[in-house]
């Protein structure tokens, strides 16, 4: 595995070095556009994202900026891909270090709190009129595969089969080709929905003024979920 990773890293370096000055400049401008886009999202939300406003901030004309991103949806798609890729890389890195289900849960919260707007873009309220492309599904499948690995490894042999287990045995498209048994599929869905429920409420500010520490609620949910699968 180490040789494969080194090979991929060397390939990335070679590809970067092979770029022409014009390609490197284009990549730099695209990165700057995305930075301004995140600032706009933090201020007014993704639905208010404006390429013309970004162009003005960068001292460019609207038509000039459209040479880098054809429209608002193309820019949002790039931000969505970056967000999912960041979480997938975080999960895979933790998994390689031997993370269990609880470790992954805490990694998810750390990733979310590091950049709440990034989290809310992909797991918050959908942007009106925007439809993410199919290729983002492949990245989310990587994230779920790591979670399924952890749930499969932690699960005890089931003593009973639930109606949801029976349903998931025949409705597992969301799990891709992962060989997890239905009980692990059920547990992965339970973990994913409950943890995102707490995170979404916390990052949207719904716990503000309630007088308790959301970190303790999240930790309690994590402990309960990890214990439940043993």
C-alpha cells in the first residue's frame, strides 16, 4: 500500500510540474475565485452566490470570470466536490491509522467545526435550483465505505433480524459494492443520521441559548452508537 501511495504522490508532483505557466495561472485564479465564493457563502449563503460580485472583488469583468466557471452551478459543484473530497480524505486517513467507529464520529465533528460553511453546503439545506452531478456520488460512496468498514468490524453477530434489516438486504444501492451484512448497513445508517442530526442542529445555531454543551451531547450519542453495535 505504501508503494502505491508514494506512486500516486509522485504522479501528482509530476503532473503539477508538467503544467504550463498558463495552466498554473488558471489553477491559481480558480482557487482565488473559490476563496471568494466561500466568503460569500459565509456571509449570505450559497443561494446568494454571485459570480459577478466575485469578479468585481477580483477586479475582473464578468465575462472574464466566466472563462473560469461557466455559471454559478459549475462553481458550486466545484465547492461541493472539494468539500466531499476533504471529508473522504479525513476518513480514509483516520481509517489507515486504525480508527474505530467512535474515532470516525469525532473526526466528523472536528471536520464540521473546522469549516461550518463547508459542512452546511453539503449537509445543510439544499441550494434552490441546484442539482449536484453524478460524480459527487462516487466521493460520498468513499466516505460511506469507511463507515461501513467500521460498523462491520464492530458489529456482533445479530441475534434477531429487524424489518429494516430485511429491507436493506434488497435496497443497498447507497452502499455500492460493500459486502457489509444488513445489520451493519442498518447500524451505519443509524450512526450517519443521528450524528448528522446533532451536527446540523448545532451548526445551524439551534442549541444556542439552551444552556448545555453540544460537544457533550455529541459524545453521548457517539458512545451510545458505539456500544449499540457491540
